[in-house]
């Protein structure tokens, strides 16, 4: 008999419940779709790992697919294949997510499998050793990816001496050090017994999902401690070790401290200009970041794309993005191009960002950026996987869970004054970090970049 699709939850809104065992369910039932996305979000990630255990969350994530007490690795793969859906997982700096997207009629069966993987994975020795080699290959491949390698290098500059700066998967040497018993222990503490939030979006029976989650074992592990980041770029006056010959650095020395040339054996130069996101975050500031990001670099009509690609022809790749964490975040302007125009590219990037602060933005630019972000929301609303991840984003940043229509209305309601306030708080001259990553530049080009500050 086929499972029954729930048809009573149309427009029921977002439901949030915490089971007696400590598992939190956040569900967004949508009658108009025929799919379901289910995500198990575990509160562990690379920033929680200690020296000697780097990469353990990512390794454990891989092992979730290697069999449980009642299912082999093939059983898990075949079950999702036969549903016509898929299961996947990823590790971030602050969470691990195990998820699936399936036809809604199979949501109950898919949920059973995810529960089994979360509670009863067995981590066989032979599978651990096979997967160790797979992960080492994955890490080695990432070193051949110019953008991924550059972002890891940038993280070391942004968060020195903090686990946030370290590669999520660890290094090959880190992975080689991890023993099977510690992997199983980490899984038991932070997957089987740790904090768990389950986010679900699609045509689902919310009550049925809640009843199934209540059957899981109690969450008994304590919360992981974390080394916080009080500020993305510490003020120079508060850091004694940054003194030069016993004195505070001069303005020119301070500018050099915020400029980094990193040599790497790739064909093209990569350029990053990064600013700390004003913290703490709110849902309104998140919307402001999204609108400003679209205006500055995330669209073809944006300031940076037009200046660097359309008008100058300096580069093929140019965009901007922002990343947020529990206690910090950054916004980044990015470009990639042959090194012959390195000085000119950095100069144009700086000039465009300074111009935004000095002259602000036109009303038509703001309106276009708002509509772009709203349009993205409308398109993304058709994707249950995106909606599931959106529920998790609001959960972990402490944002109110809102429907798409409410979000679109809130974005359109943002005033010019609110956007200008966030823009000025974001693009503070003197707080940026500039990173040039790639083939070694000549001394003359480096000097040219240093002067154009």
C-alpha cells in the first residue's frame, strides 16, 4: 500500500516543535508540490574540533552512508535510488547536514532511513580505511581547485589562531591521524546523542514526522565549547604583538598589514577585498546584506561586474558574496584574471567600493537590486531543498521563521535610509583586508598596488 500524502496542511505555515527526547522539528508543509526535502542538522563542524582531531566531523559525515545495524551501504543507496530521489550530506564549519529529496509519497520511508543512519551507523573498520583513502583524494583534489585553495588561504588571514581558519575536511595528515575508536566516539557524542534539528519542506504529514522523531533516543550529549571570534579584524590598538619596534604601527604600516600577497602555482591571479559584517545579525540586516550584495557584485548589472568586465574587459570572473557564522561574518568582492592587469583590477575594485560610500547609490539601483533578490526568492520557493535549508538558516542564526511572501514584502519595505546605514557600517575604509593570491607578482606591480590605497 502506498503511503498517503497529507492534503490537510495547505497554507498551514511553518511548524516548530521540540520532542520530549530533545529533537527539534521545523516543518513547512506545502500541498502544491509533490516532493519532500528532509534535513538532519547536527550541531558539530570543523570549528569545534581540537588539535589532533581535525577533519573528524567530515569523516564521520562520510561514514553515515557506510551501513547501519540493519542496512548495508548498498541497501541505503538502493533505497533512495528506487524512490527516484537522492540522499547526500555536507559538513560546514558549524553544522553537519544529512538530507534527502524524494517524491512525497516516500517521505515516511526516507525519514526512517535517515533516522537509522543518525542513530545506528556502525563504522566498520574496513569501511573506515577505504573511506580514509577517498577523503584523502578529496582533499588532494581541493588543493588543485584554485578558488577553493584561495578561500582556505583567506580564512587563515581572517581568523588567525582560530579553528574557523582551518580547512573543513582537515589536511591529509589530519585524516591519517584519526583512529576508528575516536571516529565512533565523535559519532556517538554529536550525531547519535548530540543536538539535532530536523528541517522538512514539502507535501508531508507533519504530525507523522513528529511521531517518528519522538521514537529516537534522547539527546544526552553536552553542547560543544567553541573559541569565539569577538571581531573579525581586531583593532590595531588592542593588539600588542602588532607593534613595530615597541610602538603602534603608522598608517602606512597599517595599510600594508591589511594587504596580503600569497604566491600559489596557478595560472590566474585571484583578488579578494573583504569587510567584516556588522554583528550581531538580524533578519532585516540579512535582507540588507542580500540587496547590497546584488547591487555591488552579485548580478550582471552590478557595479563590479560592469566596471571590471563590461567596461574594462579585465576579467571573465567577478562577483561578490557574504558568509555568516554564529559570532562573525564577512562580505567579499572577488575577481580572477591573468596577472598582467593585477594593479589595475585592485584599483578598480577599491575605487568602486569607495565610490559607494562617498556618493551612495541611486534609487533605481536600489529598486533593481530589491527586485532581483525578490525574484530569486520566488524562483527558490519552487525548490523544496532550498526551502529546507532556509528553515535551518533561520534556526541557527536566531531569525524568525517567515514565509516567502512575508520575506518578499520585508525586502521591498527596506528603506533607502536603512540600506545606507548598513552600507556605511559594512564598507568601512580601514577595516578591509585585501588578498592577492596566485602567480608571483613583480616588485614593481606589488608596489603599484600598495601605492593605490
